[in-house]
């Protein structure tokens, strides 16, 4: 009698399934980590772009007020972006107790991701040190960032 040797045995099929399952268990978390790292990088870039837009708005504010007084900036830029009320103080410690007179409205034009900032915790100190507390709405994560000295970093609030 001749034996038919075509096909795979049940043991061989189970061995292949087990090997594929082990490969999936190893690779899926790695792939998910890569996706999350890429998302965080994109969010940091969005915050950095928004921070640069705020810096530009502050420079425009300084320039316009030096040339034409307080009303000149409002008149020139109020229709060119979203208003962000931010404290302009001498030191970072003064930001916590900033009065309404120390806050200015900067009109920020930014076309990137949906960035929302917390004006009560954001400030400009000494004319150059920026701290902007922001978060990015990317429908996946709710991560807060700080924009300080031109760089976005994860907020300590996490």
C-alpha cells in the first residue's frame, strides 16, 4: 500500500501557528511604541511652531507699540489671528501674580494642528523667556507641553 505524503500534518500546522503568534506578540508592542513616539514628535513640532508664532506676535507687538503706542498693535493685528492673553513680566516669579495691566493680547496666526494654551500659566519674562503651557488635540492623546526658549518639552504636570 502506498502512503500519500501530500500536504502538512496537524503538528506542522500547529508549530507554524505558534511561531507566527510569538512573532506577533513580539512585534505588535514595538510597532505601537513607534507610532506613539511619532505622534509625540508631531505634537512637539506643533507646539514649537505655535511657540514661534507667539514669539513673532510678541515681536510685532513690541515693534508696533514702540512706533505707535498701545493702540497701534491692536489696530494693525487684531484681525490677523487668534487672541492669546499673556503676562509680560520681568521675572518668572512675577508671572504667578501678574495683574491684568501686565497682560497683553497677542494675535497669533498659526495654521498647524489644533493647539490650545493655558494663558494663566503662560508668560513672557524679561522680554525673551517664554513659557507657554499648551496641549495638542490629536484625538489620541491628551498631553500637555511647555514651550520654553524655543523648545517644546513634556509638561511636568503629567
